[in-house]
């Protein structure tokens, strides 16, 4: 299965497995341990990241603890949310998208407004939305919850391998596996969903898109740097590189946020918002 829409292959399997259980519930029968067990997704061959046995395994000390709330540094200008320029050498479809996106932005119009249609921003764009991001670091994983529509990401540190490419369900933030190289956290991410998934102003990604992040904590512990190395042989040649910094924000929290299309109709800069006021609108990044 190359990719799947939520609930995807795994979710569909759970629904089908639960169907006879629901019928039995209507018949007032109790659930057996086997039926309950079938309702819980498993990871054959390894413990869950929050299993006490996994958390308590002896491990080398991490290079740093990024637990906290962070905000991408835009002090050099709002356009720094983007990952280019400089850009790699794009292949024809991506080059066309770059040119069309730049022309639309110059004309004050939207282009490929997937985020405004409630599609997830996805990696790497979720890392630069104008909302703080919460990281909770454990010995086995780092969990990320973004203020922007509560986008979730898990970075596994417990030594597990990537999922089987023939059965994995692609997601917008992908599957992330990390390891420590001294004081640097190295994260490899693959299995990223390409449907309505763009970088910068509409540059597409394919199901061969991969990201490597090298994260370091700067000396004062209040700034964090991430070096990105992105490859996608269907859309550009070689590596697309970018470096961004974050600042620790101790006086904010992440609350619940939902993307509702009816609400987006009131946001200037989205396709729906522009249509509702009958204008061409703007590129919309300030609302995202």
C-alpha cells in the first residue's frame, strides 16, 4: 500500500475487526479478551515507546533535552518561514510550480491553497507555521504537538527500524527515527504523504520525499538549530538544504485548535476567504 487517507489501512482494519464486536454489544454480550486485543493496534517485535519496560532500559544520556515550547525565529523577516531560496535544481513539474507560485504571490493571489482547505501542512512546513510548537522528550521518543491545528509528530529514539514499505501508511509528517551523534540529534523521516502536500509556495513532494534533520542546542539552552537536508528524486536533483533556529518560549501553552472549513471562509488569504469577499486576496501565509 503506497499511501492511504485517514483512517488509512490500519484504521480500516480496526473498523472491520470491531464490526462483529459492535454486533455482539447490541446483543448484550460481554467482550472477550481476544476481541478487545484485536481492537488495539500493535507493533510486532518491539515495545511501545511509553511502555515502562522500554522507558527504563539502560541508555546513554541524551545530548540535550528539548522538552519545552519553541517558536521559529522569524526575526530576519516573515519570508524566513520558507525553505528557499536557495533552491536545488528542480525537475520540470517542480520548476513550473515554483514559477507559478512566485507569480501568484507577486499578484497577491493564492496558489495551491491546500492548507486553507484543511489539509495538513505536513513536514517540513509544519515546522515554520506562525504558531509555537511543544516538544516532550522521553528516553524512547520525542513527541511534538504544534499550535497550528495540533499537528502531531513522534520521533522514535528507542532503536526501532522503519516500518515495512509494503504495508506502511504514509502520513503528512511521516515516520521519524532519531539517533544521537554526540550532542547532535539526527532524525530521518520517510513515508510522507504527497497528496496536496507542498513546500514554500506550492512546490510538490512525491512519495520518495525524505528529510534528514540535524538538531543542536545552542550554548544558552534557549535557542535550538535545525539543519534540514531534503531529497526527492522525482522533483529535484541532489539535496535541498536549509537551516533554521528556534527560541524557547516559556510563557505560552498549546491549546486545542481545529481546522473548520466554514471558519476558513472568513480568513483573508485563503481560497475560501477570497471567494467569500469576492477579491483576489493575498498569498495567505500570515493567516497560517
